[in-house]
C-alpha cells in the first residue's frame, strides 16, 4: 500500500459502518488520521469504530435530519476532511412506478444530507484555511441507469453540488471533489434486484466489481495535501465503463 500522509487530520466519514465508507476509514487511519463515523445505524457504527481501533469513534446520525447533522458537527471539533459517502439505492423500478416517498427519501439521503453536512463543516474549514471534501457519487450519475432514476438523479445532483462548491471555495484552501465509482459488491447490493446487479456488471469492461479498498485509495489521495490543484472535479473509478 502506498503511503499517503494524513497525520494529524480529523476526518468525518458518513456511512462508514460498512462498505466503501469503512474501507475509507481504514485507509485514513492507516495514513495517520483520526476518523469519526457518522452512520444512521449507531450499533453498526460503534462496532466498526471498535474494529478500526483507538483512532476511530462513532456517532449515530440520522442523515435525513438536519438537526442531527448540525449537532454532530458541533461535537466533532475542527474537522479537516469530510467524506460524503452514505447513500441508499431505494430499490429498483421504472420511474413511473416509484413511489414519491421513495424518490424523496433517496434524494434526502444522497443529496440533501451532503449539502447539510457541507453547510455545517465548511465555515470552520474556511476559518482555518484548509479542508478537503470528497463526495461519493456514482457512474450512474453520468449515464442514468435504467430502473434507478431516483438514485441516478440524486448522484447527478451530488456532482453538480461538487462543481458549484469547488468554484465557490477556490482560493480558500478548501477543495471539493467527487468520485464516480462503478458498482462495488457491498451490502448495498441487498437493496437491488439480481437483474440490476447483472446489468451493472455487464457494463464494466474489466468484467468485475470495484473493490472498496480501490475506492478508498483514490479518496485518500483526494483528501490529502498532495491533492492541491484539483477542485470541482469528478474522478472516475469505473473499470473502464465511463466514456466521458
């Protein structure tokens, strides 16, 4: 594993009780950072923090509740790195068959929560003259997966948020970037149909799913001082699927 210097940095990683978020937390700790896990499943977050060791801590945060994000941000202290990783698929279905409540829930977790987290933590980063924000979007944001309009739209919005914030914060020392991974075999697959999983695999030229540790390596670089001249950018990690 290549070494990335995150010594002395404090990172918040949302949805890090499992999957890509957990791999990111592990990579950050291996790179010298301290990590706070924000996850709606407080028990799972606590177990993850215990497994990660003394550099990790956990807080139960319902990311669809603005007040809970604000309270968690206030309790965290001076955060250097924010990884907006938490996301839900909302299941699969034709756009006209999706219940409006399901659509709104996906937008709430995948797009509105990152906005609220950014709103809570960016002022402190600006004041200290340093910050790194990485938003975990999806290749679906670029291509619009069929039977996943709600998920695709939420992640496309996250890319736009990334680009807007990157421009607004340019020159402050706070950089904002996004990654667009292809599918990784994580517990989020439990929310999808097998047909949709097969569809995603068929679209990846490397003919395999992303490993969470591979995503974590890219996120770690984007969260480091070595990433100094990229902001408002989108980094593909799609096994060759991305065409633009």
